[in-house]
C-alpha cells in the first residue's frame, strides 16, 4: 500500500522517506508533496496506507492542513513536529492525526509510531491484568506498595502502568520522582475524545519501564474524575500494558467502584493493629455486598513485625480469611527511598522489604500465568 509525505522542509521529508522505505512502505519521490495542494492530490488517490505530515516550519499552517487531509485520505495520518509543547500535540491529535512523532527523535519515534499503527491494525491483544490496591486505614503504605509492585512487574515484563486514583493525596508521582504534564483529570476532561494515542501521550514514563497516570495537580480538578473517564483510561491502559495497578482511595466512590468491578485482583494492604483490622473487616463486608469474588481478594500485611502488633493467627481468625503475604517493616530503607523519589526495589534491592515485594510481584504474576 502506498505512503505519502506532506512537507515543505526538504531535509525532513528525506529523513521521513528513508524510514518509510527502510520499513517496506512504498514511498517514491513522487509521493512527497508540498503543503499547498496536498489535500487535493491525496483526494484523487484511491489507496493510501499512510500519510506523514511534517508540521514544520509553519506549525499553524501544518495544523490547519490536518483536518483536510483526514477527510480525504483513507489511510492513517502521522503528524511530525516538536513534542515539547504538549498543547501542540493535543491540537494535532484533535485535528485528525492518528499519532504524533517528535521531530527531535524523528527516526526512532517514526518507527515506533508505525509499529503502534501496525499493532492496532492486527486487532486487540490480550488485556493486561488489573490490580486494585487499597488500604482500609491510613498509614498502611498502599501507595508505596503499588509503586514498588509496578516497578517489580515492569522489571519482568518490560512495562507496567500505575493509575493514581487518590485525587486528594496521590503520591505516586512523588514516589517515582516524576513531574507529569497531564493527569487523570485531563483524561477525564477529554473522555469523549479519548483514544489510545491521546492516552499514551498523557502518561509519564519512569526509567524502570513503569508508566504513570498521575493524580490531579490541583484539588479543584477532583470534580473532573468521573466513572466514564476512569473506565476509558483503564481500557486503554489494559490494552497497552501487561499489568495495570490502580491505587485506590475510597472504594465506595463511583469512579473507584469501576476499578473494583473490573479488577482481576483486589489487593488490600493493612497493618496488624486493631484499627486497621476493624477497617479491613468492614471493607471485606463491603466487597461481599458488591459481589466481588472472594478469590479475587488478596490480603497483604504491610510493615509486618512492628512492636505489639496483633498476632497473624488472631488476625486471620478475626477476618475469617487467610493472609496471603507479609511485607516486613523496614522504615530505614523505605523512608530513605521514598524521600529520594526512588522505589525501594531499586534503591535497596537486596533489602528484606525489596525481596518481599518482588515475591509478591511473582505471586501476582503467577496468578496471571495460571
């Protein structure tokens, strides 16, 4: 199937054409079109596999051409331009581009974008496993557990996704020392127009392979977090990553219940003290009322080994459930890692707490393989 390039910048067009031809796309020199008249020429073509539109040097002019190209070209459209301006990226996607390529990393990004389009054309892949992480009581460290499990799973599977559903107190960005441009509030604000490309451009990536959908920057944006947007974000995350971990806040809220309904595993992190156990029991009763299958619920004791804690056997008796895993108390390693914005499974990989978190990740991975 033929491919076309729309560009007024000769050297950019040559670089794009080289990538296309190397990748097996049919793009002779006659298929390199200037912006003026490009829509008319493309409209006369009956078969078009791909159109790559270089927005430079006149970005506004390039953006203005995208709607016309999307109307007449039957194939996919890639926009090439600077990625530093996030608003420019969103404008290009909303104007008809199926994906956006950073001109500063043209060759690598163009190959990746073509790969994504080819993958989408092959049809839906197996959905990633969704793990809901929640803590019935404060101080249980559920966000630390979620962040480190995400890193541990990404180490095994090359990627994983974290979604911060704690709009008031979301800590995942700080725990990973990330500075997201977009947040879950932005995805929910654009839920009606949300697609896979927009989702992928909205996550922020960590060097470990974890991608984060961050909590809102501002408390005023909390009202934007709605069930529809969360459901959309979960769908795109599960289509893109082998594991998705959602750090939940209050499971009774509608947008949180969406996660519980879809989750493959509901991981409850808690401490062995009276207040925490009481709230775990209340949470288990609530999950039963929602008809969440009991075999989906995984009880995990975090900060295990604190002085004067309730014995594990008595805790299991009180809850009427078995505890699946114990993460040891290690404030020195965990606090240092959290304060540095480096997950403890990276900062102190050989520590007891890191080894326990990797074991928990293997347990979750084992459930996936069954």
